[in-house]
C-alpha cells in the first residue's frame, strides 16, 4: 500500500509530538521507570474488589488495612520515619481487572502487596508481582491453587482451604455427626473446600460423605439441591460457598423440613446470612478464623475501627490489618524496601503476634496453624461456639 | 418423583407469569423486550422499598400486607413499563430490528445498574417472609406459602385471560396482533392499546418479583437476568405470542429443568434449559401451541 | 412487507462529504496514522500499567472488529460473542499447558476449534429470525461459560493458569511487556485490516445486502444462509485470536472473564463506533476499553452510563457516532413525507 502525502505528514507529526514528550517521562527511551525511591512514603499495593458483588468485603479489608497504616504512621512510620501509603486498586473479582490493577500498583512503585480476596482474581497477579520482586501478603484468598503455584513471593496469612477442611472435620467428629453432605457454589474458593473436605473425610473413614455437589451461584430457586439433600438425609450439611446463596439454601432446607444441622464456611460468615436465611439460621455453625467480635480483648480495636470508619468491622478486617502490620515489620526487619530482602525477612519471622495467634510461616509460606474456630449463630449473630483447642 | 413434579410446577408458575409479558408484547408489536426480566427485579425492589418505608409489620398481617405491596408494586412497574415503551421503544417503531434489540439491551443495563446505583450492589433480605406449615401430599412436601403464591399466580393469569378474551381492549390487542394496518383502519387506537399491553405485562412481572422476594427472601439487582432468559425460553416453548402457550411453556420449562437438574446435576440446570430452547427453536420454532405463520414478502 | 425486511441502518447521506475535515476523516490512510500512534505510544509512557492497559485495549479492538463482521456487516445480533473468545483462550491455554508448547504453536488448533464453534453455534440458529438469534446466541454464551466452569479439563472455576508465553527463543522473549504489546499491535492491525478488506469484498457486499434486505438478497441469487454462516465463522476466528492473545497476556484464563457483560461491552463498542464502519468500531473499542481505566473510581456508574448511552445512541443516532459511508443514496423525493407510519403498521 502506498502512503499518501497527507498521511505521511500526519504520521510524522504524530510521531514527532510523541517522541518529544517521550524524553521527559517514563517511555521506552526515558530510562528505567521503576523508582523505588529512598525517601518519601512507602507504597503498599492492595488489589481488592471495590466494585461488583464482593464489594462489601473489599470495603472491610480496605478499612482494616487503612487503620493499620494510620496507626503505624502515627507511631513514626517504618525504616526510621518513612510513612506508609495504601494504594488500593479495584479488581471486581475479575482476572482481567486484577491484572490491570496489579500492573498499576507495580507502576506506582508499590513495595509490598497486601491484597487478595477472590482466589481466581489473585492467581494471575502472582507472576506480575513475582517479576517485580514484590512480596504478596494475602489476607483473605485461600484457595489451595495459590499454594500450588509455589511462588517464592506469596505469603498467605488466612488459613488455607485444607486447614479449614481439617477444622471442619475435627468439629464433625467431635459432635458425632455420622453423615455429611457437602455443597459448593462452583467458585474456585468454594469447590476447593468441598473437594478437600471430601478427601479428608474419605481418608479418615469415621464419617461418611453421603453427598458432594455444586449449585450455580446467583439463582433463587435451589429446590434441586434441597431434594438431593433430603434424599441423602445427612446429619450435617456443610455449605462451602458465599452467604448470598448460603442464606437461600438454609431457608429452603428449613422450609422443606430438614431436621439435621447446617454448617457454613468462612465465605458465608456475614451478618446478611442470618437476615436472608430468616428464622432457620439459628444454630447454624460456621468454620471461620477469629473475627474481632469473637476475640477476647479486641473490644478496643473494634471501638477504634468504629470511630475511624463509622461502621462495624467485617470479615477480613483483622487479617488486612495484620497484613499491613506484617508488611511494616518485614520492611523494618529487612532495613530496606528491596523486595528480595523483604521476602527473606518474611520467611524469617517467628512469633509475630497477630489476631490469629503468633505467626511463623511453613515452608509453603502458609500459616502453620489455620487458626480456624467454630462459630454458631445465636440470636442472629455469629458467636464463638468452639475454639477447637 | 412427585416432589420433582411439584418443584417443577412451582418454579414454572413464576416463569409463566414473566413469560406472559414477554409473549404479549411480542405478539402485538413483534418486539423482544429484553428488559422484561429486569422489570421483575424492579418489582421486587419496589416491594422492598414500600415495605421498609412502612416499617415494622406484624407477622399475622403479612399476607394482607403482601397483597397490598404487590398491588403498589404492580402499579409502579406497570408505569415503568409504559415509560420505557414511550421513551425507548416507540421512537424506534419503524426502525430495523437490530436497532430495537440493542435499545432493549440498553434498557436492561440501565434498569440493572440504575437499581444497583440507588439500592447498592449488595443483596437485600426481603422484610416480610411467607412462612407456613409443610405438609405431605402424595409423597411431595408442599408448603402453605407455595400454595398461596401459586393461587395468586393462577388468579392473575385467569384475570388476564378474561381481559384478553372478553373485553374490547382485549379484542383490540388480538386484532393488532393479527394485522396492525387493518386495526388502524377499523379505528383502533393502536398506541393506547400498546401502552396498555406494556402496562399489563410489566405489572405481572412486578407481581412475580414481589412474590419471589417474599418467598425466597433475597433480592439483588441481577436477579432478573437469568429469569428473563428462562421466561423467554418458556414463551418460545409454548409458542411466542400465544398467552395460553406462555403459561403452558412456563410449566413445561419448570418440569424440564427439574428433571434436567435431577439427571445431570444442579450445576448443569441452566445449560439444560438453554439447550431445550435451542432445540425448540430449530425443530419447532412455533412452539407447542403456536400456529405456523406464513412469511409474506 | 415481511417480518424480516429491515429498513436500512445506513445514514441518509446523499452528498459526498464536503468539509475538509470530514474528507480527512474519510481518508484511506487514517489506518496508518492510527498504527503510527499505536507504535509510538510506548515511547511516551511505558510503565507496566500503561503497557498492560494498551495491550488490553488492542485485544479489545480485535474483538470489536470481529463482532463488527457479524453485527455491523451482516446485521446479525450476537449477544454471546465472548464465547468465541473463550473457545480460543481455553483451546490455546489447555494445549500449550498440556504439551508445554509456546502459545504460538497452538494457532492451528485455535483456528480449527473456533471455526468448529462458529459452525456449531451458527448452523442451527442462522435459519432463525434475527431476534430469536439474539437470545439463542446469549444462551450459547452462557452455556459456554457454565460448561467451562463445570468441566475439569478447563480447570473448573479456577480456570487454567501458568500458561506459557507466546514464544521464547534463547534470550528473546515475546512475553516481555513492551515486546508483547508490539506483537499484539501487529496482529491486531493485521486482523483489522483484513476485516476492513473483507467488508469491501464481494462477500462483504453480499453481507450488507443480507443486512439490508434478506429476501431481496435471496431473490438475487445470494445463498443467504451460507453467507450468514461465513460471517459467523469469520467473527468466530477473530474472537478466537482475541482469546489466544488474552491467554498469552494474562497467562491465566478463568470463566469469570467470559460473562455476558463482556459480550455486551464488545457490542457497545461496535454500536457506539458505528456499525459496519471499521474505523468507527476501532475508536469505539478504544473508548470503551480505555475510559473505565481512566475513570476507575466511577466503576459503579459505568454500566448505567453505558446502558443509557445505548438507548440514546439508538434513538437519536442509530448509525453510531461514525457511521460508514458509501451507500447508495436513497431514492426518495424529499418533499414526500416519510411513510413511516404505514410501514411501521405493517410490520
């Protein structure tokens, strides 16, 4: 194809304009872009859902992290006086947006990542942060798939799906439930706990998994799974999905006259669960890491949170708070903002006090104990039922 | 087995209520109102807003309150349907199908995310809940709320059928569906009849929305999307444009889904429903009760 | 008049463009200018974030140009277009991961699978009326996503991750962000050019004929079914390559990326830009994919704005912001009132 005179001119002008601006900014010709400056605030990336159906949890996480940042900054910051700054990016639980968010955070010069809620959206972030030598302290996402990546920069401070399943099985045996039905909502997180619990139940042998099935999230009518459960007639139903569908299934099970007990996983621990499920929610168990409400001695923390954000803390507020504190500690230990040094510092941490107990990472960079406890709904609220110790 | 049939019938009656609106509008102006499922969602949220503004309702009054709220919601969603027709569809009445369909997608988006912007993206728990005894009939567990809701649905459908078959407006609707030009010549006010059609179809969907809120207890701004698709499927199965067909199609789809979920597992239910839609459209596009339409050029 | 006769979507343009500006916009070399801008953009800003956003935008342009073949040229409303992207992304991802191949070697498989997908979706549905088609394609889109979510070969709900890069020879890695951006731009430019050429070919004319009046086209000896199927298959191939680039770009594929919203966004790009006009569609795609990145904080209102925009555009400017020209002027005397009432009543 022949280039016309006009277009050559246009193209030339365009290129010239672009090239002249190139010198003064982060273009390909303009030197290296990644500035880990030695002064100024230290940025922590937090890629979490701000929009979409998981947005409420994103807000809890952001507030928890912000609270830690404010406290640390008030106490003089890190590395002898440098302030922390939280860089929150939206991922909407979508891989494409989380990759964009992670890249944006890297471009902004983040030093440590303290986000990660939806496992499916967190997975593709790993290579991006890994390439930039940025350690990821993941406060919430806990799919076994994240562990399987075996990436040297991934540290998970929420219990893994495996640990949650172990806690569930411990409680099931303790309470003497003989038959269990496992139901997930076909999301990465939920299916992970379902399969993990099933394989542990089968390996253990004392309890029987009479049903293991999935439903489609986002519907209203779950009569199919209710039929299946009524047919299998288990003494316990373990719902491993989120609260939206969990509430509906609990309600429909109770309306169908289900007499057994129901237990939910941590994704369903939300005040709305009891509202949606109605009267049937009373006495529902949950496997969950400690929430501020169930922790002894967290009253001050809750009061501070309420003062700062005019709302109650929610799921993963504490984990996000701890993630930021842990990041600050690691930066101080490493005496630098260099990613490799911070990763070393994180690996070496022993006994750092968190809401879930003293921290020491396993070789897989997960918590040595998940810190899972059993909650139960009493009077429409989750309260501690059994700390499994 | 009888449980399966009952569950299918119950879900099917919801589909039928929504499918009616789809089918009526399509029968009369050949418009596929993509946003119809979102009217159902709108109905649920209007009911939610009405009930929360009323404040605490004693449990004993819940059925009465529900009926009142349902009427309010039907009025408002009906009006919303009329407004949508006036603002988005009427200006395009002579336009190509493609343009109208894209507009309908736009209306659907606007309703969904408009509600999400006002009421927030989180699911809401419906303020009143129909609760009642469960009893067993021929081996199926049947609850009182289910019977009440199915009765309401049946009454609405019978009223509609009476309206379309016996009143002059109903006759006008049927005549427009047959031949709009001739109706115009016979002195029928076509625009006003179309407005009424939209009102009735949207009001039925709004009623279904309130019923779903009260029965299931959870509403969210995307609840109309899948059910809209299912209602369309039901309308096609019964024969689109045919009112009795829509009712029949809803029930048939309810059955088919219940059996599909039983055989293939719950996570394949939607796949199964859409596969049935595609099968019907390829093998018998006129549906069960539809008549063969000769295409005139 | 029959059910499936649509009045034209084409603008009623009876004069050649008069102003200098509009002639400039119709200039054939505009594509080169766009390419020039795309090539030089990284010299201005090359942070990983900027490169990521630009690469995503380029892939989106590819998708929009593919959907333009189906919707813009042929007038078939496809509400499940993202399914083709899913097929391409999963095919390349699964094969590359299973055999540890660079993604580039999965191109033949992607081609075969997307053509198959186009045939499977198109063959039973293309005999249907256009509005049925819209819903059926939507159903197919959902079927594809749910199936990917349920099967183990597609990795279930987590999808597949750790997909190898496009190509790596020694130290030369196509996966480094800047290089990958250029590779994407070149591939996308090729596809966009091909789509534009297709639109001007004999087949393209047949597509437009089918869009304007299917019965007349049939009467003139055009095998409308075959022509429509071809539009579908071409659209599928474009989508499949979009999927391949998507898989290479993110190194992960999960069902969440193929929801109905994504199909709607691609459609939005085509409609806003101007159905049938490749330049308009490219601009539309850039706006749709870049705007949310610029307005990240307004995420909650973005879809509401898109929905309202769709209605407004269809009501006031149904040909899109930058419609295609070059249609036969309509032969109607300007002083006779538009008989819209009559034609409307007969549909």
